[in-house]
C-alpha cells in the first residue's frame, strides 16, 4: 500500500488546480507511484517465490533511478514494467532539483513492506514512523518543490504526509488484512490491554474500534498542524503566484481530512453530502490567490 496513491476522484479534483508545469511533474510522480505499487500487488504474495520476485523488481527500479542520478539511461537486460515511468521523472528531477534519495526511500519502504510482513513481523511505533517517512513524507517533499514554495513551510510535508498515510491505513484496513498486512502499531493495542491480532482475526477483534479511533485522532492532529502551517505560509506569501501554489495543497488536505472523517465514522446514505463537500472545498480553494 503506497500512500502516494490517493483515490483517483480525490486526487483529480485537486490536480486540475495546478499550473501546467507542476501539474506535469506531479502527474509523472503519481504515475510512477501507482505503476510500481500495482506491479508489486500483481505478484502473487502466496507464491513461495513471490517475495523474491517483488524484491527483484524493486531492486531493478532502484538501479534505474541510480542510473538517472549518473545521467545515464537505464538499460535492463529485458524490458521491465515501471521503467518508462522512471524515465519520465528525469526532466522534473532536473527542473525541480528533486533529490533521488526520496525516490530510493520510497522503494526501501516498499521492500520493507514485503520482507517485514512476509516474515510475520508485527508493526511497532518506530516501524510506522519509518514507513511514513519513506513512502509518504519524502514524496510530499518532492511535490512541494514543484509548487513554488521558497522555501516550503517547515514540517508541512511531515505533518500532511503522515496524516494522509494514516488515513490510507484506516481506509484500507480490510484490503491490507486480506493481504496479510496490519499497520496498526502494537503499542496502541497494548494501551487497550490487547495483543496485536493476526491479520485473519483483525476485523473481528473487539479492540479494533478503539485502536482505529486512536490512530484517527493522531491523523486529525496532523491535519490541524498542516492547515495551521498553510494558513501562516499563505499570509506570509508576498506574491499572487506563490499564494496560488497553495491551492493544490489546501484542497488535497481538506479532501483527505473528509476521507478520514468518512472512514472513522462511516454512515450510510451520505454520498450526496460528501459530494457537496467536495464542491465546497473546491470553491473555497479557488479563492486562494485571488484575494
């Protein structure tokens, strides 16, 4: 589960607020993240060789990114999925000064995901921190570099990237458990006098609602910190162009915070309500940079 994969509908609403150049850069980054995540998911995890196949693919992507760092062209012995998406990143690595290490960290997070759960690991707080840093926060830093933030607000990528990743974890609990993955740290389970359950027993565990609520509260706090930083940065932005660069981040934060609300307290029959909220946030974000 890669946190840089927000649901297409949520991402698309915010995406079209961007000017052409950063839109192309973030689109390339989004395609890269989606393709590599889909390719890893397509390899049968129940196959005894599935883990090795996934790690081999991740290693090939790492070598391709390192080849970009050496200003060389990746040339695998056989064509491999994801290579076109890696090559598409090169002009934006140059244009925006994207650190290649952030992309390598994403692959490290994916490799950890494969080996950790295949070996029966149980997530702890430090694992969650490292995972968010690798697969969400580092990618968020690349996105902010495209938006004309000079410099970006300190800790914005950390707060917002972590909030979005925790939202993804809560949203995808069922799907991840079916794949043998539980991202809820054992320390939270212990707070409620429970041992972390195996994936097969996760959804029926009586302490699951409390654990989810604790993680949701943490994500809400990170969203609040993110929005406060955005408000401060908007007030301090001297140019209309710089303020318009905030629209995408504002809208993505608002939309994702609504996703958190929906997965934290699901209610039936409110599809129209959430659709209207999307329109409201879109209209509000369009005012940024115009006043």
